[in-house]
C-alpha cells in the first residue's frame, strides 16, 4: 500500500474541466498538491479509451471520467474492470438521480455546460456594452453594436438596451436632441441596424412630467413643455427619415413588447446578410 495518491487520467468527451475540478477538490483533502493529472479531452472513440486503460494499468493511475455518451462510458467501465483500474464516473450518478426524480431523459450531449457558460459570458458582455454605450456616450459603439436605438429622451432606449442585453444583443443608444448634431456613424451604419423609437406627444408629456416630479422639479420645466416636445419629435422624425431606419411607436407599449419587435427586425437583418 502506497502512502501517496495515484496519478489520475481525466477522460471526457468534452474538455474535462468538470472532472478535473472534482478530482482536485477531492485530492485537496489529502494535502496532495503534487498529484499528477493527465487530461484527455474530446474522446470520441474506443481505441483511445483502451490505450488510456493500458497506461493506467502499467503506471498505477486511476481514471475519473465525464462521458455522457453511453457507449463510450460503458466501454471504459468494462475495460477498466478487466484491467483492475479504479474508474470513477463523475457525472453519471448525479445525472441518474436527476432522471429518477424528474422523469426527464438527459440530452446525452457533450459540452453543454461550456455552452451554458458561453451564453452567460455573452450576456455579461452585452450588459457591459449597453452601459458603456448608453445615451450616446461614445459614437464608436455604433459600429460595434448589433442594434442602435435612436429617439428623444424617455422613449425607453436605456431599458430596452438592458433588456436586449439579457438576450445577448449588444445595443448602443443615441438620444436625438435638436441642439446636437447626430454622430456621422449613424448615417454610415449598416441598413437596418439603426432603429428609431417614436411616441405620441401626449404620453411623452405625461412621462416627462412624472419624471420631473420624482426629481422634485416643477412639471412646467422646458423638458416637459408641450411645444418643446413637439419640436423634439419633429427633429427626431426628420433624422429617422434621413436614416431610412425602421421605426417603432412605443406609445403605451411595455418594454417586452417593443423588444420583441426589435428582435424581429434584428433577426430578419442578420438572416439576409
């Protein structure tokens, strides 16, 4: 009997990160920081498994595996038993438990966790993008964005940008203000990337008045003035006509409803690329 941990082959039909983390966590309970680990990812054939078992038998290694393809897992288990090699199924028992409790069949598809992680990081990246290029802070975002929203203040540009970011869509938004010349990048953007948001003046007046109240300001401020609102909307309409962009009326629409229309336009555009 040896007084040190054996080396471990990490065998996986994906990249093997999960099995290696579990092995290292278990090994840490034995204060074994110098244990040899050999990771063999993307297994797709029995010949490689047979060779691994042979190496383990000769060198006193054990095997920890995450093979979701039944045929490969069964082959490895059988060969390891024949050779007297300790072979641990890292995911199998937990998958079986989930199946038993839920009565749902597992997908048996390698690499799903990595796909989920990729989706998560794309979502985080899109949220950071929306914050960085919110409210026309940096016109360079127009070229980098999947979608660019334009409209007057309080047409839900920022809430829509954040909502779409959680769908992994990178959104920049640019306010349209009569006193500010729109960035040239808007007019050079790919057709269909820029989407205009309009709203009925009466609702915009109500929204802005309520906004001023929450800030402790008087509702008669220029920001909520009816003439000023009409001037801004007229300016925005002129810019949208120059852009030739799709336009969505957000009057009395929930963010989810407007976002659905934006996604339709976006997916239609990328499908035609």
